[in-house]
């Protein structure tokens, strides 16, 4: 008699073939609210592509076969090239075809919102290759301070064609850009930077410099050019540093090594040195810090969007697994405590999506001349550090809870097929990149000096005032803190609390306007009234079934 010793039972299937847009009611409703003219057919196509088996395979391979540095060729010539798996290039081509890089700056009204939603969907498939895409998006407007460089590089940066070849910019069909700010001794304190730029004459691109120094974090070193900070005679200045000099020779940008990171494996983060590298001034000498802060504000939007996208993918994986896995005679999704966890995760995911897309609307309107009162510009300034702080802070705890829904299976990498493990490793990066939590809270305090913030927040909250007593009570506390700063009510040590509370009331107001009554009521009861500090503790009376049903993402949706 043969005995079967290995039979696979009670395992969930891979989540493949789902349409990540049409099956995501929270994203659909939030995008329609913020962007009524949205092209639904285009986003249905993007959602299908991002949920496809082909895209998942590219994501797995790009992360499993990590970038490799080739500092020299076999003859001893310095080349400073990073080699990527072909799947990395396939993913980059998809991101640029979708216009996630420099394209929105020339797309007109709605362009930044289209890009924001597409960025979130792409993040669900593969987040780490988006580093050069995000940086290209952020630096493109900064180049306007140098008209000659903008004229030469602008078309390539807006091109929807990806060109992986290592060639001078004039020979390429599409271009990407990176940034180099952080040095080992300073971190977020860029004023401690020691990299120097010495004047080297003037040419068609303006004032030229020779840059000598280092950068401790220099992501995506295979970009075609970079904006870097360096000390000039007038202080920290912003400089444009291309990989190739105008004479067709490689610039003196030497990649010292690639970072060995917790996550973000498909992206090549590096340490570099400049040995008299040629660079050109962008903007005014000595005004590099304000320019970098402006670029950082744009990449902070992407941190919030990306985390919201990762939350959604983690939630989808948890829902998919628990709908199939059985324990103690029931499917996991039928177990009462698991239902509370899943409903709570769904609530958090929808709130993150709402806040991130509201920030994207503020960017879109303030950049496209649709802000005659200045309200959107003020909300953008205040909401950027709030969204970056709160959404990204919630990301890691969210991923851990979603992983727990899968049990040990969620913790397993399995040659890159363990998507939940990849999400968990990726989550902390968005919280750290472009300013960690304390930097965001300090930036919020600075933003409070830029205009009548309390009035702007009250305007945002008007549609939800009176809808729930807990919301009204917390709004009153937040407005008091905003009104009194810097008079003493909100000192630096309390800045994180202010950022959190402001994020929560804004999320509640947005959910009131484009989510269901069940979502709004559960959010107010759990986040504003009960103030739970753990997922899966929604109070009695919350409609768990309504929350879970709204969040379900079925293959083929």
C-alpha cells in the first residue's frame, strides 16, 4: 500500500490577475472625488497591467537579482556602471510609458492627479524601481531656474520612452534624473555638507563649477544627470551634474559601492565621490537649501502615495489569503477577531488613500493656475509634512499586521515570491526617505507660519462639521493648537501630536465626502473617540461586514 506523505492542502492561491483599479472601491471613489474628469478606461487598463502575472514576475526578478556595480571594464578603464536584471528595465519602461516621471509638468490640469493614482497602482506591483522615477518628477520643475538646461533636457525628461543605454543625453530617447544631497557627517542637516564647488568659467549652460566631495546616499546612480548640493563662495548651492560632459567624456562621478539595504532591493542606492566633476549652477548661488526643500516637498508626496499603495496591496493579500485558508472549522475571514483586524486594516488603507490623493489635488491645482485664492497652495504646504508623517508612520505597523494575517507564510521570502515580506521590508523606507518623522513634524511647525492655516483647515473641515461629535471635539483641539502656535500651545516637543491629530481630522473629513457611512462612522469611533493603539480593536457597533465587503479585491475584478 502506498502512503501519501506530501499533499498540499488548505493553502491559498497566488493573487494574480486582479484589476488593481476597478477592484479598489476606495481608490476609485477618492480619485473621482478629486478628479471628476478621470479617464476610467485608462485606469482600468493600468489596473489590469499592474495586477498581471507578468508584472509580478518582473517585480520578483528585479528584487531577487539585485543591481551589481561594475566600477571598471576588463581593460582597467573606469566606467562606473550598474548592471540590472532585464526585469528592472521592463519595469522602468512601464513606469515611463505611464508618465510617472517628468510628464505631468507639461500635461495641464489633472496631470498630477492622474500621475498620483497611477503611481499608487504601480507601487502595488513594484515600489523600489520608482526611486529614479520619483526623483525625475521632483527635479524637473527645479530646472526651470536654468533656462538653457531646461531647453536641452526638458523634452527627454518628459519623454514616455525609456532608454537604458549609457550614452550622452543627446543620443537618448528618454532621460531620468536623480539627486545627491546626503553626506555621511550631516544626514538631514545638509548645512553640514562639505562637498565643494569651485568656479570653472561659463558656457552655454551658464556658470560652470568643478565639484569635489562625496555623497553618502546617492540613489539611482545610473540616471543621466543629478541635482547636487555643494558649498560655493556664497554657501550651499544647487548644481546640475550630468553623467557625461558636453564633450562626450564621462564626468568624474565615481561610484564607491552600492548600499546593502533592508529592502528596496531593485534600486541601486550608492555612495559616490566627485573628483572635479563638471556641474552647472541652477538658480542663485547660495540658495541651494530652499531649492532642495522645494524638491523634497514633491518627493514627500510620493512617499505618502507609495505607502498608501503598499498598504492597499498588503490588505489585498491579507483578504485573499484569509478568504481561502481554514482554521478551527471556518475560513479565517469568518473568524470574529480576524474580521475585526481585516476591517480595521481596510479602514486604515482607505484613509491613507484619501489623504494622499487630497495632497495630490493640492499640487495639481496650485501648479496649474487653478488656485485663485491661494487656498490650495497653503493646504499643500501644510498637508505635505502631515501626510508624509502620518501615512508613512502607519505603514510599518500596517504591514506587520497584514503579514500576521498570513501567519508564517507571510514571513517567507521564497526567492522573491513572498510579496508580503517584500512589502514589510519596503515600508520603513518611505518614512525615512526625504525626512524622517521628526523632520516632518518640524516642517509642519514651519508651515504654520506661512499663512492662516487654522482658517484653511476649518474650510477643509466644513463639509464634515457636525457629522460626528468625536470629530468636532478633536477639530476644536487641533484648531486651538494651530491658532496658538508659536505662542506656546504647540511647542516643538508636541509637534508629532499635532501632525497626527491634524491628519486624523482631515482623513475623517475626506471619508465623510467620498467613502460610505460605515467607513466614516468606524473611523470616527476608532481613531477619534476610542483612540485605539492596535489594529483589530474596532469598537462594538462598527459594521465589519460593510468594511470588509467594500475592500474585497477579487481576481478578474
